[in-house]
C-alpha cells in the first residue's frame, strides 16, 4: 500500500503561517514526522496564495528535500507552479497530483510529467464535471488511461483517483467510489488507484472513525495507494492490519515490524481519553 503523507498543505493553518513567513522549521518537522510515521511520498501543496504558488511550491520542494529522502508528491492544479518546482527535484522521480481530462490542463501537464519521469494522479474529472456515479468514474478512468498510455506514460505510473465525495452530502458516494475502484483495478491490470481519504468524512463528527472504516472497505475493493495523515496512529494501524489480512504483507512482516516498534498501540494520551 503506497502512502502519501498529506500534512504539508497550505490549507492547514500552521502550514499557511509558515508559508507566509517562509519559515522552514514547521515544514521540516512535518516532513520528518511523516517520514518516521511511514509515508512513502510526502505531499507538498502551496496553492492558497494567488500569484505566489510557483515560488512557494519550489521553496517547499527545497525545504522538504533537505530533511527526508522520500520522493515528493507535487500537489498543484497550476502547470506554472509545477514547471517551477520540478527542476528543483534532486533525486527520485516525483508524483504529480493531478491531471484531468480537461483539455488545457491535460495538454500542459502531460509534457511536464513525461519530461521528469513523474508518476501521475489522474482524477476522474473532465469538461463535463466530476464523475459522481460508478459508471461515470469508470468511463473517465478508461479515457484517462487510454490517453496517458498513448502519450507514453507507463501503466504502472498512473494512479487513478475515482474521486470520493463527502458521504454527508451524498449517501451513495462511498458505494460508487468502492465499486469504481474494483472495476478499474480489474479492467486495467497494472494501473493503480488512489484517493484523498479525508474527503469522505467532511462535515461530519467522528471523522477519524469514518476515515478508518472507509479505508478498510476501499482496500478490500483493491485500492493500493492513499493520501492520508500518517501521524494518525489508529488509521495507520488499520491500514497495516488490513494489508496483512488481504495477503499483501508477506508473512505479516510489516505488521510485526510496526508492532515491535510500538506503532500499533494508541499513544498514552489516546489511552487516557479512551
């Protein structure tokens, strides 16, 4: 299961404040903590400052690379920001989040991804809007995979995001996403599926419980990558346990390693409030 750590995001108050002051310390702490918690990629997002995103995304890349060897996921809808940040990548090829079927966005982002050997998060979204049913998600995924592979992107570098909408506003959102994940994984052997986990619980209480429950269901349908908060110990424990139960962790090696490191137990503060 590929884990993309989501915490370095300009929509978060602490990160926004760090970006406003170009203060690297909060960014470094987040990158280190997410690396230690088990993230395989570190997401970087500087997109809430109109006109400054190219500068800020490039700055984030340099700061984060200074404290972790994890590859980066460049989270931006702005091709200019990606063009400024990608040359700063020092080592391992990044991931770009995200491309869509929208003509201009696809045309401008594809060469950037191809030239830098980046993996691509492909959103089930086109000129007609967001795909809200399982059928529309799978149709969009099919077009994305066809266009990307025809343009030279390897199937294994494509991470299809079926888009998970808040269950608070659409009771069928989870069922549609899970059905789409299964169909995409069966229909395109070698492709990956990914989602932003916390979207599902937006606007509801007990968000962590909902996120964990959805993660287990989505993994059971075939989801093999996820954007989440790796510092959420219970969420990560659920991920490791599900991975082992589904047979994706040979001899439960990763589960046992996490257990011995104490990462499957709630933190002391969590125990006191349980």
